[in-house]
C-alpha cells in the first residue's frame, strides 16, 4: 500500500512547501522511498486526485470544535460546515475565528476538540502562531472536493483514504518532550540537531516497532537530509507517514479510530489517542 505523509502549510510556496514523505507499507515494514515538495495548493489537489490505492496522513485539523460551530450558526454536519468555510475568503474566516475568540473569557478563548485535548494539539480556532485554523481553511475544503474517504467524517473513494495525524505524538513516544525543530530559524542550536538525530535513530530501531508495530526501511538514504532540516518539516512528514501506516494496519478496526468519536470534529489517528478512549 502506498503511504503519503504530509507536513501541511496553509500557503505553500517554493520557500515553504508542503513536505511529503512517499512510502510503502508491507505487513509490518514501512519503506521510505522518496521525499518531495508540493509548492502550491494545486500540487496538493493533484496528489489528492491521484489514482489509488493509497492512504495519507496529514497534520492539520480536518474539523472544527462544536463550540465554534454553535455561535456562528453552522451545521454540525462536516460536509456542510466545510462548504460554508470554503465559501469564505481566507481573511474573512480568520476574522470570524478571532471574533468568536474575542467574545470568550481570557484563558478559554480557543475551543479544543476531544482529539486536541488528548493529543495536546493546538485549537483549530487559533489563526496565529501557529495558524492551524488557516490550515483547516486551506486543507479541509480540498479534502471535501477530492472525493476521497476522510476519516471519520466522510466515506468516499475507498482507494484514497485520508487520516488526520499529529507528528508530535510520534516524537513524544520516541524521545519525550525534547525540542527537535525550530519553526522560525531564530533559535537554531545544536541541542535541537542532537534531538533530531536521536529521533531519527529511534525511528530506525526497535522503539518504532514497540510503539507503532512497524519497522522503517530505507531511512539511511535520507537521514542526513532530515537531520540538517532545522525546520523539521521533513522528519514531521515522515512521522505523519508512520501514523498513516499504523492506521492502515488497523483498517479492519476503523483505522485505529474509536467508533464513538464525534465525526463532526474529527480525530487524530495514533496509538496514544486510541488508548486514551479505552
């Protein structure tokens, strides 16, 4: 099965592309075949439209918290509210998210989905630092338009399956809370490089099998490229592929997504989030 791991950005460009790890999973072996850069949303759309079978893990919120939908009078049906968001210019959606947050008490301005609370992820209402809300606005309409299966929200083409992932969960499982990237390049230092190398070592050894039931093959050819990437986009893309492959190995059990999750909000596929609901 082809596996794509995408480190997403809401405004991809040559300077800051969507980074994609191109992999294959065969039983419990995940093969890293190539890394590529998607320099526009059109390239992202083309990947979504490509012939299957494939499974992809993408690290942006596919859905919004119900606490956001209610005050703006949007339907809780995922396809309906994503279409509403898609009809808005980026700036209008940003201003709407800010307006909803401004009406709330300090410390409670940004609602979280259940999966965000479990994963320790940012609120999809946050449109700055990091602008995950803008990532939703750029990415979710593309998923809806693609006709792919978007779990757990929409059943579409069974040969093209997309799951939401969060690569920090992989990093936490393998090296704890050590910072391994600098998303601004303002404080690049040797400790982050060392942490990134420790993370890559863990991805290549039995630690990955312990947490994800997978053995990674082919990392040696890319390890120096990933270690030098201070932004961490490449290693994040690889970890997205790990989570997508893990989900694929659990396809007969809902791709590792609990049956009772709120399909309006979505879910982050990972062993840690699955275990938290048991």
